[in-house]
């Protein structure tokens, strides 16, 4: 009889041994789940609004600030409850309050970058800290937030985010980027973004970490097809561009650091995603968008490829007998951005950001969602705003949305198809690399 009961006693004894561990793990999960991600979305929107008001996102300052801010929040939270690997700050502060730590970390970075917004930032910090009972846990949280913010600010000091770089204009030739200041509305000799390729990435090893394959030769069939396509579907009064294509061409004009952060915030609130997951996702999203800009502009100035506006108007001189010029040709929104074409920066940014969202929010790629863009520039930057009607577009997956974002530039008339596809592929590489190698889940 004893022999029969031994396995049962052994089983019960084993359960008694592991039960405290299981209870501890469950308690930790419940404790993390008790904290919602709303604090992340609120601070994110505040900083983006500051950046738009200051420079209309014409510099990397806005997305650089959100990157540092969310890293500081992420590292602080994972010092309290380690769920993911950290980026800049490593510590152990199990008794610190998460809300106090996250709010203080966000405040320190935001104030460092936008000191003239102190009153607004003080009010926001006070709002969050007022929800935390006074005591040692709150004090430890604020101290942790300060330390985590200091770590990322020190790490990114002198990262050349606003480096100036000289650009040498080349003689007019087939495929070579040429100035069109009458169309871009910029001063003669101006070119945008040359210094962006000199900025230090957050995640990539260098600005040329990923090199896109070269664009097609001007006398190739692939170029001829791309030339004729954008000449037709990207023209101001295209006879073949559909109403939906015209809609998403304009709808995707909003900078990706605005539209994708808004999307991430909407999804976090809709799906009630916990604070740790939210902070990690926002940190990777913003660092990846930043790195996508750095990498794509490095590629742009490496290839120095011309825009459709130049190519179509100058086609009589391109050496390709199958391309017909149109010296009056114009784009859907009567504007072209003043920097080289290949690959598409918008395609890269949307591809990178959407890949991160697919990999970090817990949905995978095949997740249906609706994205909102209320208004966009009617033409170039600083032009009058136009309301989007409708303001929503729906997608069956993050990758579908990323590709549409890239292809929008074709129907807008400012990129060839290979620009858009190349930008999307580059961005997805960056997003996958970021998700697989940084802020990784702990065992």
C-alpha cells in the first residue's frame, strides 16, 4: 500500500515546493497588468505637439526626443520589474512606484529638449505624481526616473543629430538629382536632409548599415516602365489614377512619426495594453523611425537619383528612346520635396514603424485596424491644410499599411515605383532588425 501512495506523496510534495514560485510569477504578471499604457501615449503626444510647433518636424529633434523619452521610461520600468532587456540604464529598484518613475523619466527628457515648455511639463508631471501616494515608493520612483533619463541623455550627447553637411551639385545628366527650386519652393541651391545621413543611429551600427541595391539604369526596360507609370498615374490630372489612389496619395502625406505614434496610441488604448509592453513598443517604434530616416538619407545621397519631375521634363536628353518628355508635367499636389529620390523616405519610415508594431504589440502582422489622419498639407510644407474626407483608412495587416504608405508616393507623383518598393524593403529590414535585437523579452 505504501508503494502505491509514494507517487502521490511525491507529487504533492513537488506542488508544495513550486507553488510559492508560481504564486510569485502570477502576482508579478498581475502587478504589471494593473498598470495601463495611457501615460506613455499622453507624454508622446505632448512632445510631438511641441516638436511640430517648434520646427514642423523639419529636423530630427522631435523623433529623437520621443526616442530618448520612451527609452528612459522603458529602462526605469524594467529596473522595477524586469520584463525586457534595457537600453541605456541598468539598475534594480523593485520598490519604486512605476507611475512615478515613468512620469519623472518622461519629464526629465522632455524638459531637457524643450526647456521653454517648463510650465506645461510641470503641470503634466504634477498630474501623474498626484495619483501616487506619498512615501518611499514614490520617492524611489522619481529618483529612478531621473537616473534613467540622465543615462540616455548622456549616451546621446554629441550624437550629431543636427549635423550640417555640404552637398556638391552635379552637372545635369541622366538619372542625376537636379535642382527644381521653382517647384519645391525653396531657395536656390538649397537641399534638404544631407546632414541626416551623418546622425548617429540608435540601433543600427552605422548610417549605411543597410545598403539598398542601385536603382535601374536609365536605358533599361524597368526604368522605362517606371517612368511611364509615374508620368501617367502621378500627373496632376491623371486619366487613369482612381479616386481611391488619389485619396491615399494625399492621406499618407502626414509624417510617419505623427501618424504611426497616433496609431500606436489608439491601439494601446483600444486593446488595453499594459504599461511595460506599451513603453517598449513606443521606444522601439521611435528609435526605428529615427534610424530609418538616417539610413534612407544615407542611401539617398549615396545614389543621388533624380525625381520624376526632372526625369519627365528632361526626358529628351536622357538617352532612352522609349521615354517621351513633357515639359509641362506636374505632380498631383504640384510639389516635389528637395532631396534625391531613391529610395523613398516615407516608404522606409512606414515600413520600419509598421514592422515594429507588428512585432511588439502582441498581435502579429495579421491584425485588422483603422488608422486616422485628420488633415494634411494641400501642397508642399507650410501650405494650407486640407481635411481628409474620409479621414480613416482600414487595413488587414501592418505590412499592408506599410506598403500602401510607400506606394502613395507613386500616385502623388514624387517617386518612381522602384523608389517606393525599395524604401519599403529597406524599412522592413530596419524594423525587423530592431525588434529582434533590442529591448528583447527576458526568459
